[in-house]
């Protein structure tokens, strides 16, 4: 029985690593990414959102590019959360079970831990992107020539957002 549990646990932990390695996002990852991109689009408005994510001439592919980027980030967040939860569980399994488990038998503590940590990381990334885009949009509106000189002529808005997100982390 212990061997079966160990094999299943190992397989459960390997799934996020496979997702990061380049497999297509799961329906749940894709749905979460779409929700995150809708939140960004609503908070940023259309013009900054399209400037940030759009890659074709009309920037009409912005939503799809956002979903792809968020799904990839969500998979990485999931893998990181799994590692963090394993470390936390190995430090004190009873406290871990009490903190994350449900019910009298503290069921699914690992799953809840990973889920909570993944969602927190994704929310932090989305909020950082929204805040950075608002700052960059204001800066861009103040003077386009100076903005492009500072961040580069090609994808200056994306470069601005990226630099501000990195500084906020």
C-alpha cells in the first residue's frame, strides 16, 4: 500500500513538471488564464492591453497571446508551488496537514496547498502587470517620443511593463 501511495504521489508531483516542459495547457489552466486575461483587459482597457500583448499589425491577437502567456506562467507557478508545498510538508507534516487539510482527517492537504500557492502567485503576477501597464500608459501619454527613446522603438510599451513588473517583484 505504501509503495502505491508513493508511486501515485510521485506521479502527481511529476505532472506540473511535464506541464512546464512544453505540453499544451490543461483545460483548467486555459480557463484560469482566460479569466486572468479578462481581468487584465477590463482593468487596463483595450488600447494598452493590445499594445502589451498584440503581435500582429492590428494587435487583434492580443487576447490569445495573453492566454498563452498566462497559461505558461500558471504551469510554472504550479510547479513552484508543488516544490514549496513538498518542502513545507517535509518540515512538519502534522502542522502541514492541519494548516491545509480539510475535515477531521485533514484530507487533500497537498492539493489545497498547491492550489492556494498557485492562485496567490498568479494573482500577484496579474496585479503587477495591471499596475505596471497603468504606469506605462500614463508615461506614454505624457510624450510618445520620449517614451520610445527610453524603452526602444520596437515594443516600447511591452518593454516598459516588463521592466516595471521586474522591479515590483
